[in-house]
């Protein structure tokens, strides 16, 4: 499990990438295909064709971090394959990395206290 502070931007590349790419190759994709700055503090998530592996690239302020995970059974639940990027919340990213169905996570409505007379 990984923990990501709330408010961190998480972008998911919805088109599968060649998983032979390392951190430098994924940074090049962020710059060239996604048009983003890979050193901005945003977390970038990439998927494999079989959907059973993911790579996460992030700049932590002092260096580049590459996280790689392969599920032993099953596959990660991914958005439909399309060109482009989608956003996840920090809690959705944690669920995705844990192999859970992140699409079922929603922010809980917090009831506002009401004043009583």
C-alpha cells in the first residue's frame, strides 16, 4: 500500500505503454504526449497492455520516484482505453494500487450540523 497526501494531483495515462520503459522513458511520455511537467509534483500512473501491471512516476522534490507493481492474479481495474489522461483522487490511487475497484470510491457527504432553537 502507498499513501498519498490528499490534494496531490494524480493523472492516469489511459493508453497502455511499453513496460520496458524506465523512469526516463516515462518522463519523456509525460512531456511529449501528455504535455505536462514531470517535475511539478504530480503523480503519473501508467498501465501495461495486460492491465496486470502499473508504474507510477513522481518527483518528490529531491529525486525521481518509480513505483512498479504486478498483480499475481487478476488485473487492475482501469478506465476504458482511450487517448488522453484521467484524474484520480489520492484515495482512489491507493485503492487502485491495492487492486481494489477504485471507481466505487466516492467522497462521503458530511452532513452539516443544524442549529436548533
